[in-house]
C-alpha cells in the first residue's frame, strides 16, 4: 500500500507535455498564424473541448476512422450524458455558429486553435492529444473563398520560412456525382476483391471512396487504376473546381491535382486539398481542408455553404525544427540578487519599478535550502540569461544604491555601475535601448 503511494505516476501515452524549452517555438508559430489569419479578416472562436458524442457521430459519418475507432467517448456518470473529447473542431464550430445564429446577417470567417484527441497508435507525428489551428469560412459559396484559404496557408508557410510544402488538390463533386461514381467504383472493387484487405472489404459497400485513401502498398496498383471521381463531375462542380484553379494560377500558387485525394470526413464536397511535405516521413500531411456545404444542414440548420482547413501544429513545428529553427529560451533583462532582510525588501520594490518600465525581471527567491549565498545567487543570474544583474547587499542599502552589473556580451565580465534605487529603471532602459532611440517606457518590452 505505502509503496504504491510513492510510485511515480506518468502521463497518458501519446499525450505530450510541451516543455519550457519548446515554448518559444510554439509562441513564434502561434503568433505568426494569428497575424496571418487577422490579415485576412478571420475572427477567433473558442468552443468546448468536450461535446455531445452525437455531434461527431452525425457530423463526421459513422464509417470514418475517427468515429469507428479513434474517439475518446465516455458517459458522464453524474448525469448519464454521452460525451466525447473533440477529435476535430469543425463540428463544434458549426454547432456553435448554429446555436448562436452567427451567420444571420453575413457569412463569417472564423478560426480556432487547441488540443484535439484521437485514440491512435502513437508514433512520430501522430499523437493522442495533438493540436490544430483551423479556419472555417461559413456562408461562402464560390471558388473565391476556397482559393483564399489556400492563399492564406501559402502566406503562412512563407512567413514561417517553410519551403517544400506542396499543395495537392481535388474535387469530390456533390452527392449525386459521388453516387454515380460510387456504383462504378463498387463494381470495380468487386472485380478485384482478391486484392482488398479486411478494412477495404468492410468499407466496400459502406464507404468505398475511403478505400482510395488506403495506405496498404499491396492495394496501390489496383486503386490507381480505379474509376476517377473527377470524370463524373457535372458542369457546376467542374466550373467551381476550375474557378479555384484559375485563382491559384493567377497568384502563382503551384499545385498538383491528385484524383485519389479524398478526405477522412463524410461532410466534404467539391474542393478538397492537402498540404504535404516529404521531410517528415509517412506523417507528411501538415494541413488538410476543403468544402463542406452539406454539414450545416446535417446539423439542422438552413443550407449554408462552407469551406475550411485544419493544420497539425506538432507536424509543422517538427518541420520548423528540421529547418533549423532553434529559438533560445526566454531571456530576461535583469536578475535581482540580494543579501539580508532589508535588501530583500528593497529588491522586491526595485523589481516592481523595473517591470513598471516594461522590463522583464527575475527576482531571486529562496529555494528549499534558503536564499543562498551571494555566489550561488550570481550563478543563477548567469544561468537566467539576464542582460544585467542588480545586486543589493547591506552596503548598498546603507548607500541607497544598487550595483548594476552587465552580464553578457563581454568575455571578462561586464562593467558595473552604482545606481541609486529610484534611478535604476531609467538607467537600465537607456542601457538596453540606447540613448538615441525614441522610446515609450510604459509599453515596450525589451526582448533580445
Ligand atoms: P491522417 O491521414 O494523417 O490520419 P487525417 O486525415 O486524420 O490525417 P485531419 O483530420 O484532416 O487528419 O486533420 C488535419 C491535420 O491534423 C492533419 O493533416 C495532421 O497534420 C494533423 N493530425 C491529424 N491527426 C493527428 C494526430 N493523431 N497527431 C498529430 N497530428 C494529427
Ligand atoms: Mg487520421
């Protein structure tokens, strides 16, 4: 019993801690994405992580990887509700848009970010908790918004300095077109039933389109020669697809048409696209999206066309790392070191005034072994990456001033000055920004 209590509890398999060392890269990524989304007029929406299970069962389709085997579903034993940790966010966003009648006056450009949950086999680029940032344009019917979403992604890759992400495009038409194709596809697969694996056999009559998406190498040749949905498109679907391509060509966005590209969810129609890199092994799809005109009606709303995408944050971050993006951990402007009770009190005041001036300041605080010697505190100051150490001891208290010591950029250790307590903020801001800059102490943070 007592042994059990002290045993270490480890995190859930496939669900990762994002540690401080990685935080700057996440922050850079998220800030860049937010800026790009804003520059296209997209507004953020935040929906709950838990939704009614029925939302996904109905929205995603019963015969999809997610609904068949990847959902974290549970019964809330407090009231019997059937709930699911969201495996994706489109269903939740559409639910919310309907619930709050968000598109009553005009179409909406929305975006979201956050963790998603799928019970998959954990491997590189595939986790059970992972993060997506996505955009949903709801109420837009034309090919212009499809192209805009794609242009927005391209701008994001450019701003992140990511090359080698290629665009694959397809149109999966409307339900009628898919039904005609489907009949021919089933007939074709039935002729090749000896090549089908168990999963494909199971999907043969329920969701044959998904068989085209198989990753089984033994089925590739057979699947390559299958009837192509593109050949079944009617005039309207074809015109829409050509409209998207025209805008992309006009904006010099390269793409290839992949007639086998279908997407995992049932609600897609017409345009589907994926951004793929070869730099990440088999988990190379960093972003997927498309049009989902039927979804709003499936959720009980008025027919409302829509289009969106979701990108996998972990995969994009891995790509950034592969491209050599290593950010140094957050560094601060000053580390405040103190010895003695009065010095400690004064140090808290000095640190607060420096923060008032917009500086990032770490105040030395006691650990389990006490506040530590002057020498050990200076070691901490060094390790913190601070540009300056501010030193307050008994002598300094007596004189009403602190020692301000330059920590970096010099091999012999930097110069040091004695500065009156009240003058430290101005002194440091001048040192860091330089006298010749016109600056606003209240609002600028001085990062390096
Ligand atoms: P895959 O075919 O790789 O399973 P998917 O079609 O299930 O992908 P989507 O539902 O379209 O993926 O999700 C959009 C993006 O989210 C993917 O392109 C990928 O970058 C990312 N993603 C999906 N599932 C995971 C996961 N389990 N772990 C990490 N990222 C994921
Ligand atoms: Mg999947």
